[in-house]
C-alpha cells in the first residue's frame, strides 16, 4: 500500500488543496477567522451531557436546545442575560428581533 505520510506533510497537502478557502477571511471580511461560533454552539449541550450523562427525555433535550438558542441569540443582539432572565420569569419576555 501507499507509504504513510507525516502529519505536517498531510497538513501542507490540505492547505494546498484548499488554499482559496483557508485564506478567504483575508479577502472577505464577512468570513470569520475561525469557526469558534460553531464550536461554542455545540459546547453547552456537550458540557450538560458530560455532567449529567444524558438528557432524560427527547423533549428535555429539545427544550434545553430551544432555551439555549434563544439566550444565545439575545446575547448576540446585545441584551444582558440577567435582564433577559428576570423579565422572562416576571412574565415580560424580550422578543427575539427578526
């Protein structure tokens, strides 16, 4: 079979193959430098799963994801989390911007 290549060689090969995509953030400022936004979105459910082992029901997992999504969206829109939660528990929730 083929000879196994080093990690560095394989990385260089992938950089050459995807050169346009790897450096796209330099030419197009709408493209983020990293994919941290995607990684952060997955982190909270994974931490929850690690601590409790699992979600007890599918409905519980769905509710968790909806609540986290709303909180993340409101935070990105500049709302303070304490105010968001206080208003939600007082029956006056902040509506998500369209």
